[in-house]
């Protein structure tokens, strides 16, 4: 009845209070999301640098290359809801980690394509799906861990987009000059694996509840030992 509902409400309130809101690990999550924005948006904005290289190597039209970029952007933005639903089911940490693997895989496979048509699969679909899985859950995680300072936290996190848009095209241009198109894509694939590092910092909400349960069980066991010790002392006194 009403008592059971109150107990459930109190239990849920205690679990929520155990999540670091506006403090502690919440700021580590902001840092991870900041780096993630640098990687995802920076890589997305760097495609313009690859545009000329792909056009010259495969003799493809600008329309065809624009379609590849359109597929990536469409997948990244349209699959955001699905990515967040997966995060609710499997935790943001796992979803973003898989997104990082797919993003890196898309860049690496793009270095070995025999013809331009394969780029629709490797960069368009695989990398686009990776971006979608990595991007949306990070935005949600910041909102969960902040209340009073949510605007500041979101501002810091999203500002990584500007940083990535500024530095990544220059890094890619240097890589192209030094290692060529295939070498650049391979190196960029390695850089994208840092999304997986960011993912490992996104602690699932269940981990806070688990710590609390462990603490309660430890306290319960300690109380039981104290009771047993007191009973033993009483028996000795009686003797």
C-alpha cells in the first residue's frame, strides 16, 4: 500500500542522492565528453581536407563525395534517439565504446578501399554509425550528472566541437603531406580509438548503487559480529 510506495520512493531518492551531482566524478565526465566532442566533430569537419584527395585518387565527382558526407551527418543525427535507447539498456559506457570502435574501423577500412563506391560503406555507414553511438549518450550523461551547473557543464562539453574543428583539419593536412591518403586514414583511425578511452570514464549509474549496497552489507556484517562478541562476553561473565 502507501507504506510500500513510500519505501520505494525513499529507496529511489537514496540511490539518486548517491550519484555525484555537480561535483566529483561529474566533472571527469565533462572532461571525457569535451574530448569526445573534439574527436567526433573534429573528424567530421576534417572531411573537407580529404575531399580533394579522394577526388584526385578515384576521379569521382564532387556530388558523389558530398553524398558520402551527407550519409555520415544523417546517420549521426538521425540515430541519436536509438543510441540513447541502447544506452538505457546497456549503459552509455558500452554504447560509446562500441561507437569508438566502429568509428576507428570505418577510417581504417577506408584506407584500403579498391574503388570509391566502397567509401559509402566504410566511411558513410560504419563511421556514421560510430559517430551516432558515441555522440548522443555523452550529451545525455552530462545532463544527468548536473543540476545547478548544467549550463556551465554543457558549455564546457560542447566547446570541444570548436576546438576539434580548429585543430583537426590542420592535423589531417599535415598527415596527408607526410604519409599520404592511406597513411593519414590509418593514423586517424588510431586517433579515433581515444573515444573508447573517453567511454571508460563514463561510469554507469548502476555502479553508484552497487557501491552503496556493498557499504550497507559491510555495515550489516560488522553489526552482526559486534552482537556475537557481546553475547560471547555475557556468557563468559556468567561462567
